[in-house]
C-alpha cells in the first residue's frame, strides 16, 4: 500500500511510495526507489488540520503524507514534539486566552513602553534640532497664516516686558516674542521648539479690549498665557510629540500595515491627540506655578478661557445638537475648556 | 524554449504516465483546504507574540502564515511550501522602517537633504524590490523543486523607478520650487499610472522560473488603461448620482423650512458613506479584472493558466469582508484572508498540453543545471536576501 508521495528534489516527478519506520530508521519504498534515512536527520513540518504532513529529508528530498491515519502514525514514530506556539494555538480556549494577553500586552506597550521609549529618544535628540524644527515651522506659518502685527510698538514693548517677567532664570532656549496678525487663527498663542513664542493680535485685543479687566487683571491674564507657552518650550513638548508620533506610526504600521493605510494611520493620530491634551495640562500647571510664585491671581486667565470659549461658540459648531458638541472635546487637541477653567479657578481660590 | 523542452521530454520521458494522459490536454484546478477557524488561531497567536515582542516576531509570523496558505494549496497531488528564513525577513523589515523614516522626514529639513534621500531611495528601492521577489519565489517550492525569479536589475530599475517617481517627484518639486506653477504639471504623471501598473505585472509574470522552465507573459498596456477607465467611470457615476441626490435633498430640505440641522448632517454623512462604499466595491472589481487578465496571459512551456473570477462576486466578497472586519474590530480578518485566497484559487485553471505529469517531468529535466545556479544564487540570497513586502 502506498501512503506517501516522494519527491527527490531533482525532478518534479511524483513517486508514490510506502513509508515504514523500523529499527530507528525510515525506509522509503516504491517503484525503483529504496531509501533509508536515520530518524534523527528527518524534520517534520508544522502540521495543519487538512494539509498533508511534510517530511524534509537531509538530501533535499521530501515526502508528503495525506492520509490522516498515516500522518498520525508518522508523527508518533518520529516522536514529534510540537513547539510551544503550536500547542498554544491548538486549543480554542488557549487561543482565545491570547486575545486577553494581546489586549494586556497592547495596553502595556501603548500606554507605557512607547511613551517611555519616546521620552528616552527625545532626551537624546540634540537641542540644535529644536532650532531647525522651530525655524522651518515658523517659515511655514509666516507664509500661510501670519500677517505683520497692527499693534502699536508701545503695546508690543509692553508684551515683551511681561514675557521677561515670566521667563525662568535659565530658559532651555533664549525666549523671543513675535506678535502677528492672524485672522485665520483668531485669538491664539503658540510656542515653537526653538523658544519663539507667537501671540496673535486677536489674542492681545481679547485681553485688553474683549474683557472688562482691570489693569492688574490684564497683566495677570497676559502673564498666564505667556507662561503657558513658556511651559511648552521648557518641557520640550514638540520634540517629545515628534518622537512619540514616529514611534506610534512605526508600531501601527508593523501591526496593521497589511490591512489598510487608514487603519494604520488612525491609531497614531488618536494617541497623539491624547498626548497633546496631557501636554496642555502640563503647560497649564507650569503657568499656575509661575503666576503663584509671583503672587498673581490665576482667576483672570480662567476668565480669559471663558471668553475664548464664547468666541469659539460663535463658530458653526454651535448649531450642532448638544450631545455631539460635548463629545467633540475628547477628539480635540485641547483639554475640555471647562476642565481647564475649573482647575484655574480652584488654583485661584486656594492661595 | 518551448520546443526545446518538448524535445527533451520526448527523448527522456520522465515517469511512466498512461498513454492517453500523455497526449490529452489536461485541466486541473488547485484546491485550498485551509479554514478560517484554524487560521484564526494561528493568526491570533502570531499577533499576540508580535505585539509582545514589539514587532520582532512578525518575521516568524509571516513565515508561518505563508506556510499555512502554501501547504494548504493542493495541485495535482502535491502542495506548495514556503521555506524562507525569518531572519532575512526581519532584516528586510528593519531596513523598510529605516527607509520609511527617511522618506517621512525627507522633505522636512532642507532641499539638499530631500534630493539626497530621494536619490538614495531611487537607487536602492528597485534593487531591493527585485531582491524581495527573488526571496519570495526562491523560498517557494512545489514537488521538491524551487521556484525562482530571473528578472534582471535593469528591468527592475525600468519597472520600479517610474512608480517611485509618481510618488516622490511632485513632493520633491514642491520642496525645491515652492509656488512655481509648472510644478503642478508633474501631477500629470498619474496619467501614466496604468502603464506603470502593466509594466510591473509584466516584470513579475515574465520572469518566474520553476526548475528550468521559464514563464512567458503576453500582456499589453492598453488593457490596463481600459480597466482604469472603467473604474474611473464607475466612481464618477456614483459621484454624480450622490451629488444629484444631495442637491434634491437640499431643495426638499429648504422647501420643508430648514427644520433641524441634524437631518442635513445625517444626509451628508449617508451620502459620504455611500460613495465610500462605491469605492470599496470599485477597487476589488478592478483588481479582479486585472488578476484574471494577467493570469490568463501567463504560461510555462506546455502549461497555461486561466483565471475566470467573477469581478462582481469578488467585489461583493471584499465588501462583506471589510464590513465584517470593521464590525468585529479586526477579528474577522483571518477569515476574510482565507475566503479571498480560496476564491482566487477556485477561479484558476491549470491546463497542461500533454498531461500534467508528462509536462512537469519535462520541466524538471533541466533541474540539475538550475540547482547548480541555485547554489551560487543561494549565497547571494543569504547576503542580499530579505523581504520587503508585508
């Protein structure tokens, strides 16, 4: 009875043969074929349910055994030991337990290993790179969003004086202030990694004209806004975002890369949005600490946020149903303003 | 080549095949015996180990995945097999990540840097792609014989450089000459895309070798333009239909007195979803037609292939696969992979002029010399051998 197909490795001809294991050796017998191999030199491939068993011979030949009984006999005769991985996937409950392990490991990597590695990498990126990134980001903004400021030189000098007040004794990069008219951005302030802090005319006008602040409150609100941006520079947020987004992109491409580009890109974007929120909170903390150390109130900054909120509410978003509006902050790169305002108010009240 | 092998076959008849099958044309269909349930467990364990090792296991996972699919693919009493070295795959993946990172930041720093990186990628990528094709085929076996890929380096540059240009030239020109209007003409390169696709398929299917038998491919560029135009037409038709429905909806909305803006948002979302579904169906539709066309024009001496996938059925299958994969947050993916593989194989017919055993014995008659070449090729595969494809 022939129970296997033998291929000699030199021709594609299929030779029907009979396999027999006797005296520590495998005997292959067929028409004009009589071969003997030591059992120790044979290798059985990973078995699959409906695929033939594949036996690799030391001279490049192979046998394929289709009959389920013959497959079992061969594995027993060769004393075949499936690897740990094969035993794991053999049982449904064990394979499904992998799902739990997968979620656990995934959470560990996502929430701990990648951020940790990103911090390590960011710490090793030379500060000279900060300047390069900052300069190229500013070039882009000047071209697309910025126009020269329309504020008076006295007002700009005033702003520069406030920045000097909130600057730390040893800043990571020399800080400089740019004031720009930016209709597209609206009231806003941003920090570039090279120590450049940009505040828009719209934000300055909001502080001096949009709210009914006293001179002291104006000063505290402005100091709060600038201290928040100094916090971004001091904590090196841009480089950390860069390191982290590169790592998450590489990780999701490795895992989901064969599925689709959308699936591969999405997790990286979501993770970075979350990261930004953590950073905004960190910058808020820096601002609160700075204001407190000078003995200035954080209440005007909270009021400024309320005003910023009302300006944003004038946007088309306002027409959306309430449940949609509330879910939006979770997908935005800034923490829900209500949370931030509450935090600043709390800081103001427990001096 | 064809005549030569037939002559050899007659001079040295291989196995004792029955007289009637020696002369008769024989049609065979490959069979796939893998199941979604079995592959699901392999996939899940692979994925878990890949995540746990920060991606390093993915190379071993790929070998096990290819082995599962190959060893469950039966043709004429034997199965395919894959014997690739996972370390070579790991090497390829590390290289791919480095190149991806270079490409990501190529346009961020300076024009000189962008030119340098694009030039380096342009020189390296075609060579690496050819290496990947060789790796895949040299490690794929059938009936104890290896496949091989004999496409030359020149052909690789002619094939992959234009593809690379389509992807990076517009970006490079925008970086080098920002704001210059002529830069936008470089986007016209996309019109040549069907020709590049045809060229790629031709390079892949013309240079396969099994034992000593070399593949032949009779393709044309114009067929690819036809496929792309049909796909473009389908998408355009759906786009026009959606716009019309949207316009009618907007008018009705206005007449009704602009009740709740929520209805408008839902309507727009529904139309966007509809056009996205149309895209989801169009790409597999085109892929199926390209697949049929390319395989039906590929042959080995004495063996021809014929693929008759129904493009509509394939598009439906892919749509269901995508929807179920989304609903199950990815867990349906291994089932989908098995269904696609089975669908493609079921549509393939292998036709042997003079009986399959007869033809395949003739193909192997030149195998000793091929094995001799292969020994040298093996060393090269060890040195340059890695796999870039995921």
